[in-house]
C-alpha cells in the first residue's frame, strides 16, 4: 500500500510505523484529530493484531503497538464509519481480469468483516470506476500475479483502498454464481 500510495492510488489515509521504531501511541493519535483509529500490522490475516482504538483509550494500546513493532511494520488509520455503515468491498482479479465484487459486512456491533468474526458476504455490482482502478493497479505491479484482491470502501464517492492481497487464497468465488467460471 505504501508503494501504491507513492504512485498516486487512492489509499485510505495511513500513518506508517516502522518496525523497531519507538512510538508514543497516545501522542501520535491525539495529533491527528480523529476520534477512533485502527492499528494493524502491514501483513496480517483474519484481523490478527488489528485493534480499534478510541482516542481516550490510546494509552491502553501502547503494549499492542510495541508488540507489533517488535516484529513488523504497522499501519495506523482513522476508523472509517463506512466499514460499519456502508461496508467493505472486495474485487478479485484472476488471470489479469476482473472477476466479481463481494460486499463484506461486519456483524452488528463489530468492525471486523472476516467471517470468523461474524461478518457476512454478499455478491454486489461494482462501480465501473472501481474495476478500472483495479486494472490500473494490476498494470502498475512489476509482475502480473495469478490473482489479486483489492479491498476498500466507498468514501464520499471515491473508492479508498484498504488492502491489496496478492497472497490471499480467498477470492470469494462462492458468493457469486459466475465467479467460478
């Protein structure tokens, strides 16, 4: 995501934290002006080590940021209400072609969209601009992957990329009748 951001792709607002760095989470969060944040490692699966942090409780998560930074880079993003209110979208591309779009919705009262955390998935129609964005993203990669999944939210009418999966085995083909073909 950091490299895609440098290329001008619409990445969700992110503060990059380098492995081994010393971070005062409370100071960092209070300077950025949002009421809640998401802290997560740059490489994770199933919301592992992903924390939703209210500003008032930032000090409670200092051990979490230290643990993550002891083994990995991390990302700090504002918590986007769109994940809960209007959901997250996944667009898989297989063999260099758009396949389908899956809408991922967290269970009531949660922010994690993964099924193991109670999230539900539905087929949906994408905005054609999102498909074009994924095609452009594919062309920007140094090598064409067998598959790719671009996840994001619709924020104020613009697709904001939350993650790009190049090593993710779940392409959500079971949620769209045409996808397996």
